[in-house]
């Protein structure tokens, strides 16, 4: 299963830049419709595979192919959503909108723990995938019908003249801001992906928390991160009005990633603080303390998501799909490294130490924003 997860992420990362190019060529409305239909189809095939073969080797090979192709189809999702936000909102509301969009993703991830588990319990795991994939396809059709006339459609190739042509990837690569924001997003994703992939293991295997309690702790932590994304987007637009785009976004990023790092470190060392709570007359379990601290950490970190996507699309201009995809490629590299190296670091300095390393990396990534200048966007 580790190879199945990794295959999805590798193909997803490789397909990110072509996905960004596609968004700029055919528009976000069409691209996201294509994503929903194709990704939904491969989700359905994941479940149907359980009915087709019972051979472990054949099942593994087919699953690698299906999930790899699913990763390719999934690539335009986040750049396409940020592209749609740029089309549909004014500059002073884009961080709020991007925060709401990314918060929706985290609500889905959080609900996956209890809701998809319930579907598997009630319908079998095969039908759980079929139902979920069918819902995604249905929503893709609904999305297309609802947005066909409301989002900007790019001009055809024949109507593009030299002045209208979008910047190429080579022109974007000459922008230092794009490299800096990509580096910062890689550090951000290193911590984020650690929580995505290892949080359940940390609760169940390291802390010996029962399955049900671990599932619900993961749910609330992911939900807190989603709330942080929504709140952070609104706070970003407010701070930008007060301090200007560059300083307003810097404040949110440095505060969010800094607080996320601090509370992450506190969360994995919270057992050392229990005597302090008891001396103050506060009687709480270690699980509650750990979950609350990690939830605050993820909420603070999540506040930065809307800033990243808003700034990436501002940098790209007419090629905002491509610039968002470039930033997300860097984020995926950080995300790929995290689940691979974390267990090796944990073997050396323990799981609290490995999570602390991720928090420090994320905090340093926030400081990169001292060098980033936000381009004007209208």
C-alpha cells in the first residue's frame, strides 16, 4: 500500500506542470470538469477492481496503474481552483476565497475518517469507492452547468496575438518570487504531509490510542486546519487593507507558520506539561492535550494556505495556472520527502523529535517570506 500511495503522489507531481499549462489553455471551468469526471472514474475503478480479481499480485499491479492514472487526473485540482478564484473574484477578496476553497478540501479529508469508514462498514469497501466516485462525477457535471457562463474562457489559439500570449514556463522561471514562494511552500507541505500520512500511526502505534479515539482525534485536527484556512483567508484580506499586500501577507505567513511550529513542538512534548496543568487544578487527559495542541498547530499553519495560492496566481498573471502548478510541484516534493524520511528520523531521535524537525522546517519556511514581494493584482 505504501507503493500505491507513493505512485499516486509521484505521477501527481510529474503531471502538475502539464496540468497548469492545460488550465491556461482551456480555462478552469473545463479543466475542473475534466478532473471530476476522470478522477471519479478511477475512484470507481478502484472499487470495481475488488470484484474483478482476487489475486494479490494482479490486484497490486492494477491498483498501481489505476491510482497512478488517478494521480495524473488529480493534478489540475488545486491550480485550477486558484485559477477559478482569480477569474471570479476581485483582488481584495481572493485570499478569502482561496481560503474557503482549501478549507473545503480539509473538511472533505476530515470527514473521510468517519464517513468513508461508515460507507465501508455498511456497503463494503468496493461499494464505498463506487459511491464516492459517482458522487464526484455528478458534482463535476453540476459544476460545469453552473460555471459555463460565469468564468472567463481563454481565447482560442487562432485569436492569440503576440501581445495576448501568456508567459512561458521559461519566463516564469526567471521570477525570483516564484522560486522563493515554492521553497516556502515545500517547507509548509513537509509539515502538512507529515500530519496527513503519519498522524493516525502516531496516535495508534506510538501513543497506543484505541482506533475509535484515534480516528476522531484525526477528524478534529483536520477540521481545525480547515477552519484555519477559512479564517486565515479572511484575515489576510483584512491585513492587506491595513498594511498593504506584501506586509499583510507576510504577517499572516510568519505568524501562522511560526505558531504552527511552536504548538506542534508543544503537542508532541505535552506529557511533560501535565504536572503543570495538575498544579493549576486542571485535570485533563494527555490525549486531549495532545489533540488540542496539534489542532491549534494545524489551524495556525492552515491560515497560510490562501496566501500561497493567491500570491502564486498573482505572480503568474495570464499564466497563473502554470505558476500555481509550479508552486504546487515544489510543495509536492516537500510532501513526498516528509512521509519517506520521517520514520528514519524517528528511529534516531524518536517520534517527538521527528515531528519537531518538521515544525522547525516549516517555521524556517515562513521566514522566507521576508524576501518575497507581492506583485500588484487587479
